[in-house]
C-alpha cells in the first residue's frame, strides 16, 4: 500500500484500497486487482478483471441513452423461450456470411412494401 492510499481488510483475504483522488480497487487474496472503480465527472466506471457474472431470479433490465455490447471473441444470446427483436426505426444486420435456419417450421418474410433481393446470383431450391 502506498502513502497515497488507505486500505481495508475484507473476508477471504481480500482487500479494498482507496487511492487518493478517484480510484477504488478490490484485491483478491492473491494480490491481483479484481475490481477497479474510477470516479469520473460523468459518473463511476467499473472495470473487472477475470470476468463478471450477474444472476437474478427476477427480471434484469439495462437502460441507457445508447447500449453497446462487444465481445472480442464472440457474442451469444440465447433463451429458453421466444425472442423478440424490435426497433422503432431501421434494423441493420451485417456479417461476412448470414445464415437463417428454421429447425422445425417456416421462414416467413413479410413487408408492407416491396421485398427486394439483390445478389450476384439468386439461387432458389439449391443446396
């Protein structure tokens, strides 16, 4: 601990350090930082080392002016029930290749106006 921080011993060998100014750090029993809280003019910024899991038996909501999710190696979204994607404005989907699979039923496409399919070749009923 430096002269510019104060600390508090916690359960299971963990320690909380409050650095002068704008940083709080939680250290694991191994001495590695597991949580850093930066106090900024816009509000607190939480930084986790080693991962983060949030569990609840009730609903979980995230709300903000904008929401951005980014997985450096991938993103998986799943549910045991139905899934709804809704946008009051346009929905854009981009990828190198896009696959749509209905495992047990139809793939339904409905448009209020034209349905446009543009491609180098449009193949129908081909594998």
